[in-house]
C-alpha cells in the first residue's frame, strides 16, 4: 500500500492555466462586489451636490483611488470576457483542451486591451474637456 493521498491537494497539484483562470474569475467577481460601496458613494455624491461630488472626485482621483479604479476596470473586463467564454462552453463550443487554453489567452489579452483602451479614452476625454 502506498502512502500517497487519495485526491490531489495544493502541495502536489500543479496549477494549469484553466484552473488559474477559474480562480481569477471568482476573485474578480468578489473584487467587483467589493467595489459596489464605492460606486454607491460616487452616485450618492452626484445626488448630494457640488461639495460632496468634489470630495468624491478628489478621493477617486487620488493615487489610491485611481489604482482601485484601474483594478476594478481590469476585473470588470476580465470577468466579462471570461463570462462570455463560459457562455460558449455552455453550448459546447471550445471545450477541447487546446481551444480552452487558446480562449484563455484571448480572455487575458482582451481584458488588458479593453482596460487600456478605456483608460486611454478616459484620459483623452479628460484632456479634451
């Protein structure tokens, strides 16, 4: 009789791209949920007048605020793109291992590209306005 575990565990399991993307999908969903109070705060500041809005804008425009916004936008686009990938899987498209790895790389690239495009457009609009 061998002395090995009956099922894989973290000490012997080597993460694969598909498992890392699965964990990242769950983590991005949780991170997006943590952003809801900030979004509500921003909406509240819009309704509460110029002084409240200026305070919210000052906070969200700070280094920490912008870093969080960047991470939330990346999490949003990743969660969106990976959710679309899962919709394809739900109808049986892209389930082969090579396809799953390829679509995983596409999800990562699309999330990064969409985040960059959003931030570039936001900074261009800010400079133009």
